[in-house]
């Protein structure tokens, strides 16, 4: 993945260059020398945002089964039901 940095001026002068660079990786757009925006392909945006992913797809992600999860005990005590 290639990361490209363009100034706002460079973006305005050559949008095509920015779009081509986004095919290779994120394009950081600076404003007065500071990162202000990131240009991504729609595919990369959807991948990062998880757009359209169902709960089943999210749970089936590779490597998810390797995550250890031990929830804390709630400390709530149960009592017998009163059916009278």
C-alpha cells in the first residue's frame, strides 16, 4: 500500500492524479501543512466502514475465534420464583 500526500492546491490542480493515487492507497490532503482529509476508493471505504456487513459476516471474520473473551460475573444472585 502506497500512501500519498497532496496539498489542497495540488489536488485542485490535478484531481486525476489524486484518483489514480487512491487506487494504490490512501491519499492524505493537507491544508496549510496539516492533514485535513483522506481520499479513498469506495471499496476501501466500505471495507473500513463495514458497510453492508451482517452480524453473521462480522462474526465469521477470520481470526475472530482467536480472541479471548471472559466477561465479568455480574454478582446478581438468583432466587426461587414465587408462584403463589
